[in-house]
C-alpha cells in the first residue's frame, strides 16, 4: 500500500531493481513509493552493492521487536551508562548484527557478537546474553561455542564459577591469522592439482597461479597483522571534542 510499511515482497523488488541497475527513482515509481523511502531503505541496509532483501527484512523486524520491548518495559528499563540514548544503542547493535551477518556469520552468532561489542566491559555471562537477546540458554550455548571455535570470542569463569564470554583487542589479530592460514589447504590442493593435471598445461598453469596468488596473500596478511598489532593496544589521540 502506498505510504505504508515496506513488505518483504517490496524489498525483493528493490533488490531486483538494484541488480538490474535501476535508479532509485525508477524503483520508487514501480513500487508507487517516494524516492526518499527507497533511498533510505537501501542506504540503511548495506547500500546499493550490499542490499539484500532477506537481511533488510530481518533488520526491520529486529527494530520493530526492540521498540515493542522498550515500550512494554518503559524508557527506564534499560538504562545506559555515559548518558547514551538506549534506543540509539539498540539501533546500532542491530546494524552491527546485520554487518556481521553480511560477512558470513549465522544470525544468532552475529547477535551474540554484536551484543558483546556493545558492552563497555566486553564481557557477559550466558544468562546475561540470554536475557539481553531474549533467547534461550541453548541458543546462547550454541552460538558461543561456534564463536569460540572461530576465535571470535574468549571464554572464562568468574569468581562465582559462572562461565563468561568476552571480546578483547587480540581477538581480531588471532582471527586474521587464522583466516590467513586457512589458505594453506587451498594452496596444497592447488599444487597437488598441478601435479595431476600437468605443469605447463592450461589447467595446471591455472592452479599454479591460484597457489602463487594465495601464497603471496597469506604472507602479506600475516606480515601486515604482525606489524599492525600494536594499533590494537594504542589509545586513540584525544580530540578537542573529547575534552
């Protein structure tokens, strides 16, 4: 309905229009919507190159659910430190979740990771995660196990023997190293293929190029990660606005 909320079918048509290279104005005309509505929808959900109808629909549903929860609990139910706007924090957390989903993480794993990154301590128990995300402990357990195996979070036990999950600066370094070294299996397979298909043949040369490329990329990533590691521990330079 013109002027109403965008539906999942509307979002699918937007995605199809973007894929066809249509301008926002043309997509808006076909949906009988204001151009500003289409522009805002696309830019808040990955931009023209990253827009996906399913992720946009998910993000919208999450925002709606958060607003309903906040309305039911009252504005003082989720106080934020440092004078932060609770609704702005929730909106950003949902956006970060969508970014993690677009990078390849399953939805629940992305929600847990975004929740941890939006806490000042960077640390929460399974119970706290379940309460904040309004999901079952089993869902949290599955998500945290996955994230731990991917070196995206750490786990430990506090003094009360409760298991805590946390993110720290070194996780990004370890994740980058893990990602770079994951290329080793592809390189080994490509080199094996060269031996089977024959060096100097089109197929063999193609696989040799893949192996050389990934060798170079892996070495460069590992060197860059090591050289840049100190950035993770350096404090940002204060700006006049921070005073």
